[in-house]
C-alpha cells in the first residue's frame, strides 16, 4: 500500500519539528560531558558514549512517552546556556522543555 504524496508532504513538518531519541541522546551526552568539565569534574574519554547510552535508556524506556518537539526545545535551550553559568552540573535544571521530554509525568534528569 503506497502513501499518497500529499499525506507525505503534510507529515514532513511534523517529523522535522522533532528529534529522534538517538539524536537527542547524542546531543545531550555531549552537553552533559561539557557541563561536567565546566564544573571541574574530570571526565573520561568514554564520557560521551557512556552518557549517550544513559540518555537513550531514559527516553526509550516504556515509562517515557517521548516528545520529539520538547526534546528539540530542550536541546536548543541547553546548547544556548554557557556551561560555566549553570547552577550545578545538571544541564537540564531550569529548562521546562527538558522536564517534558518524557511527557507530563516523565523526568529526564540529567
């Protein structure tokens, strides 16, 4: 069964507005390790890969109703923050979109 071209065009903006779980985990892992370093925590070379898996596990577990739009907003806001001006080492603190990535009841921590 093929999809009508108009339906495909209408669905593209919905997909483009969000972010895959994998891409979100990758971005947040990089930001997390940068935040750790800015806080004076020595990070291993494996920080990004290990942290990426932890982020991926958070957003792909069955208790998470992943919101791709909230993930994109969360990532953008976290990227816009200067790592040296964060309170503590948690990159998601104070970012409402990050608290919505797993839906209203979810919490991405970080």
